[in-house]
C-alpha cells in the first residue's frame, strides 16, 4: 500500500464502509456521487486494491477497505480534540425519531444548554411509530436515535431503558375537581383525546392488566391525533382529558394551563420508554457521550426524572 493516501480519502472509504452506498456516502459527505466515485478510483489506484465490490445489497468492502476504515476511526478517536481539518467524525447532524412530548423536552433542553461545545444540528424527523419501519431506519442509518416504545430484539440495534413512569390523567386547569382527585365514575364521564400512535401502557398485575384493558377500551374517544402536544393543547382549552406519563407533568404544567392528576386506586397504569441506536455507534464513544448528555439534560424540567 502506498503512503500517498490522505485523510480525506480515508474518510470517503470509511463512509462507504458504513453506508454501503455511493449515493448515501455522497449525501453524508455533502458531495456529488460523481466526486465520490472519482475519489474511490483514486484510492484504488493508490492502494492497488479494488476496495469495494458491487453486490445486490450495496457496496461490499474487501479486507483492505475494512482495514483503512478502521485506521480512520482510530485516528479520529485519538485526534478528536487536536485536528483542525476533521475535529469530529464525518457528521454535523444527529437524526432523532421520537414522539412529540420527548421532542419538546429534548429541544427545550438543547436550547437551554449553556455549553459552548455543541457538536450537532439536532434533526427531529416526522415521527414514525411502526416498529418494522423504525428498525429499518436505524439499520439504514437514516436515524441515529429512536426513542419510544420498545422495539423487537435485533442484534444490530442496542436497546436502553430510559425510564418507567406512572400514567396520570391530564385535564385543563378549568376542569380540575375541587378535591383534586378523580373517581372511576368521573373518569368514565369524560371524553378523551388519544394518540394515533399509541404508547404501550401496561399494568404490573393480572388483575390490574384486566382493569386497565377494560378501562382503555371503554373510554369515550372524541379526538384522535398524531401529535401528543396538539392533544395537550386541546385538553388545556376544552373539557377533553387524556392519559399521560407523569414524567412529562412538570414540563406540560409549566407550558400549558393543565394539571396532571393521579388515577384512581383501581387503576395501576405504567409506561416504559426506551432508546435505540445502531450497535455500530458503540465504536464512537464521543457520539454516545453526546447522546447521553442530551438525554440526561431532561433533568432540567424534572429533577426526579431518572435515567436507568
């Protein structure tokens, strides 16, 4: 292998190894596909190796390409604070798929982050709730982080449980009962807003699961929306109510004229929230630290919010 190969070419090879596509590599590097192909040809000439073979599943790297990709990764990790040309590995955006409550919480805390070391532009994609599509977007690296209901097990995807929350009832301030509690009879008398992409609510006991299922199925549903934030706004200005994980109560009560109230003792409803990301990100310790810092910044709204 000749010594003339430079860091820019290594970066192209590394990106092609991770994406398996000239088009996707061009998009990530903000170059044309023709320029990526030209640089790949130059790298082949310098190394004397073919580097990639076109297959039905995309560009398949050979052993030389994998070795060069690994060298680039090691260089970046060693020089993350010392290189002027490539201060961070090949990205300035972080793509997130999550529902609107978590998007609001994360966005608020990112904006209130006083740290001058802001590595990314955070891109919140239109929320996709279908588990198969969420997994596929993670595998294709269209999404870096997915936060929401737990996805099916996949060897290429890391799953981290973020929190468990009791589920409360959210009502507009004008509709809060005098004694600040709701009975089962009162709950059944209200009309509800529900989200088209349902959160996975559950109960810890067989009896509780049965009561929870019966209650959820028997609710009088008035409005179905794709945005939980829109539903919160509607409840704040009407007599409609909704179920909500209590971890979001401080943020919602701060920004909307609403009150989050505990369910009657007959109901024991809970919600688990999970974060998912590609197993390949395990190699990028700096990226995982940035993700962790973004998630733990949610203490800004709720000091009792616990990252598990």
